[in-house]
């Protein structure tokens, strides 16, 4: 799984006043805009407009497309130009990190499959969450699998890295990984049994794919942290 862009870094780019104006101009435009169009609209040099536009593309805030202006085609028309528009995706920031989009996706998959006769929603949600956890766990290389004597230091390091990148804020002490943050906090407060079970299955899938023994991920509720701990 590729590393996702850091949303805080992406949004921090908008703290620069001119770059924010560039973004707002593109976002407000009904059609794609060119470098020349942005430069003229904001009364800046074309090179300055191009610099800020490409920074916004790199951050995932704008999308770029290549084509010639309407009415210009055929031999001698020159190379296609860059045209910009607001990115179709979303950037959400929460501190501490939350993953409500993931919870919604897993729940939607479960409802869909239950509607097709795969079982009751809660049971299907458990299966869906564990499968997703296995997908996440594949980020751990097979060479880091646990040995007969327990998890290797390399595996623990990779496991902590994967959990951290998914918002759990893991801490290791006495061969137990606790997680200071629940990525589904508000949902868990309102629907604790359902969400904690989903989270337990998800992290069980991660632990399973890492080669840890059955039961390594366990429900261990605590109001100050994630409801699951992992024994390594």
C-alpha cells in the first residue's frame, strides 16, 4: 500500500497567501484553467502562477490535465498545455487522527453483502473488517514473520509503523502493543459494542497477516485508549 499524502502538510501549503489565492481561483472556476489564465486573473508572472499551481498539484489539492485549447489542433498546433482544476478527492484533518471514512466503507460493504444474503450485518461486518485488516497487514514483509519464540524486533518495528500510519498511536511495553488513539472514537462512544468488535476483527486480521498467533489481538477496553491491545 502506497504512503498517503500527509493532509496537514497539504493544507499547510494554503497558509501562503498567494498560493491560497491561486487555489481559490481554480476552485471557483467552472472550467479548467491554464497557467496563463491564472497569471492574468491574479496579475502575477506566468512562472509564478506555474510554480504555485504545480505545488498544489503535488499536494493533491489540484488535478492537472494536458490538452490544447479549443480550436487549436492539427500539425503546428504545438504541445498540449497544462490545464488545472480542483481535485475531486477530499482532504480531511483531525487531531488526534480519526478514520471515520474507513468505518463507513466497512459498514457499507457489510450492509451490501448482508443484503445479498451473506448473513446478518454484524457477522458480515466482522468478516469484512478482518479481511481489511489482512490487507493492511500485508504491508509487513513475510521476512518479518514471528518466530517460534515470539515476534522479532524487526516485526514489532514494522507492526508499530503500520499501526502508526493508520492512526492508532501505538506504544510497546513488556511485549504488549497498546494504542493511545482510537481512530473511530466518536462512533465507538455511540455504538461501543459494534465498533469495538469491528476494530478487534480489523486488528486481528493485521496480527494474523503478520504471523502472530491466534488471539494476539485482544479486546482490552480502556476509556483512555483504543479497546484492542496486541501481544507480540
